[in-house]
C-alpha cells in the first residue's frame, strides 16, 4: 500500500479541466466520510471473503437446504462481556 497515495486519495479530489488537473483539498467532514466509506468497503469485502472461505472449507453446497450462518450484530463489540 502506498501511504502517500492513500493520504492524497482520502484528503484531496482531482478535477479535470481543459487546462489540466486541479487538486483541491477536502474539508474534514468530506475526508472523514471517504475514510469511513473505505473502511466499510474493506470490512464488507473481508467479511464476504471469510464467509466464502468457511463455506468452501466445510464443503458447502449452494443447492443444499442446510447451511451455517454467521450473524454479525453491530454494537456487540461495545459490551464488556460478549
């Protein structure tokens, strides 16, 4: 991962004009929204990958009526004891 590229991507936006590129800094709220969107996407893709790996390791047949489900309930990480 290129840290400088990630920083530039999250903190600036590039506008294409006839004269060339204009780089504009994002305000704090826009940068935070971009960071949060990236985190949600990474989490969702990682979760989907993990579920796929588990299904493959237990030999899950997509046509089978039996399945194992994983329920991820938002907020449980806030409890002292889960």
